[in-house]
């Protein structure tokens, strides 16, 4: 924790880009501590806008330095301005106002460093699983009475997304993507972990890490900075993941650090007897020769690994297995992680089709494959997938990863992609929807590019029948398409 940053010294902050999952969570956490918070963004959409309004955090659309001028003139000058993600530009008019008026500007990852990170800092990182794990682990710790400061990059269905407390513990999601457009360091570089949970390492974000070697190097550096066991440090990692094993492989990396493993076999914490259903998962975790029966309402076989990771970390820091198991059973999951937006088994409203609609944060081919495999395991009828990749998944270097990535989908619909800022110095522009559809069609028999949002939903709704699934795979909100599809299917 940055000892120079005392929350009691902060009276007011302004958040540029407040409608992000991260910035809104931190804004609400500050607001709950009695700090005056305002925010701006280019647009506001549920559920984040609803959370801000319900919490009583005022915000406005657009960039209006004149509103900040009014605050300064009223003696309410912000102590600092917190910025949104990597896409927030230093040319933003409110940034320029801050510079002219000597108001510090911090990316939200550095704000976490200053105020949320504690002496016992648990950081969950890896290519996948970190959002679900960080959210469930914070929920387990809260129920066990540890009251951590915490942050997760997804909207929990069971508790607030972030909280700022006086506890000695913090637990945060450690994202490897850049901190801000002016700061290329990974966000997790600011979180000073004493306890590191590493889920996986598989080359991602080709726009930031042009080679696999550079991507792995970021994780290797993080691991090297974990304190030794004698100083309270610990590393927990998935023994089944080849990338994680590679990062933790050498004695020069491990040193005298405490290393604990989880996985299917030959690990400190193992899982077995997995039974997936449409209502969740049951399985067994084994540790020190004792079996623990686990039930969770979360879908997706991959969540067995995530839950086992949470169980292991929680037990290692002293929480009883019984308390952990109870919290796992009560935790409902994360928005956009195999979230059912419409349940075909329950949808009997009017003349609506009994179709299940899933909203999945799956912006890469690997994550899309995993989500579709989990759905196919418990749904035996047609699966229609609508896919939009993140900027990393649109890089030409990543195109081979799409081979057979959608094998569990019957039909793939590709919309026009959300516009992104492109570095004018880049030689190759990102892939567009029609190009990606053409490439995916080399390993899939039915791929369709439809560049109109309304028409793609009309097509999707016309293609599904009773018992089928419509699955949205991406990182953005699909510009209201999910809500439109649900409405049409209900009526």
C-alpha cells in the first residue's frame, strides 16, 4: 500500500470514463467512504449506469471542462482525476483542464495501487479465469469475516464489484493489459502481490505483446517479484496449464518462494467427479487425503478449475473448508460469464420461443471455444453463435487461432466490428468482420457476415427453434443486440 496516499486526505474526485466496469466499481467504493465523486463518459448503458444511479454517484455524458470549472470556482477542486481504461486519450478536454489546473491524473490501476492494495495483497492473474476467481474469492473472504478491499473486472451477481475497507487484506484481478494509453506497463505491475494466483499463460493481446516471448516475460517478471516464504509470500498456480508451468518452471524463478498447485492430478489440490448440468456443477476437491464435496450454480466445466483455485487460496490463508464450501454454493456468478439472459427451460411467456440466450465474455478464439464447449455439454440442440473479437483477436498474427475454434456451434454470425483507434504507424490494419468470417469459413461450414445489427438479430431469431441456444461471444455490449434478441424471443 502507498503509505503517502491516505484516504482521509481525499475529499473529491472526478472520473473520466466512469461507465467502465472498473471505474464505476472504484467510483462507488470511494462514494461509500464519504468522498464526493462525479463522472463523465461518452455514453451510459445498463447495468453500469443503473449501479451508478442507485449508488447516488452523479455523472454526465460527454466531456465538459466547464463543469469542472464550476467545481473549482465553488472551492470543490478534485484532489485527482481517475481515468478509464487504455483507450482514454490524453487529448480529452477534461484531461487538458486537469493539466492546466494542476490536478493529478491517475489511471485506475494506479488508483488501486494508492488506496486499495494492502500489506497482504492477493492478486489473481492469467490469460483466463481471473475475473471469476477474484470475484468468488472476495465473496468467500467477506463471508469469512476478513473484510478485504477488493476489485474484480466483472459485475458479480452476488455482491458489489469493489469495496474499500480498513482490513489488512486486499484481493484484486491482475490484468496483463496496458495500464493506460500513455503507460504500457501491465496493470498487475501496480498491485504488489504477496499472494499470487496464476491461472494460465497463453499468448494474448497481440496488439500489446507482438510475440509470445514478450507476453510470457511480463508474467515471469511478476512471479520474480513475489516475496519469499519467510516474508509471507506465496504462489498458487494451475499445474495443468503448460504456460503457467513454463513461467514457474525454473528454480531461478521460484527461488525460496512458497509454491502451491491445483489441478486434475498430482497437485496439492485436485478436482474430480465432475457432474455438469443446466443448473450448475457438482464435483470433488481433494486435499491432504480428504475429500470435499462442492456444489456451485455456475455453469461451465472450466469453472471447476476456477472454484478449485479459490478453494485452495482461501484454505491456504486460513479460511475453514466448511466456510469456503458454503460461500461457493451461495455465489451466483458473474455477469457475462455464461450468463443466462433468457432461460429456455423457464421461458413460457406469451407465444415466446423456448430458447436460451447466453451472454459470454469471450472475445478471443480460445475463450469462445471454451464457452461453446461448456454449452454443448448440457444442450444437445442447435447453437447459434454471434461473435465479435477484441482488438487482440483482430490482429493478423492471431488468425491461425481461429482454426476449428467454433466446432461446437452450428451457425456463426459475424457482425460489423466496433470501431477502434488504430495507430497510424501500424503496417497491418486490424481484421474486419467480413475478413474474419471468410477465414473462419475455412474450418466451419456455416459462417455468415451480416453488417447490420437489426438484420443480424432478425436472422438469429429466425434460425432458432425450441430448445436451441443463441450465444453472444465478445467483450463489448453488442450495441443492444442482446436485449433486442431477448425481447423478440419472449414475444
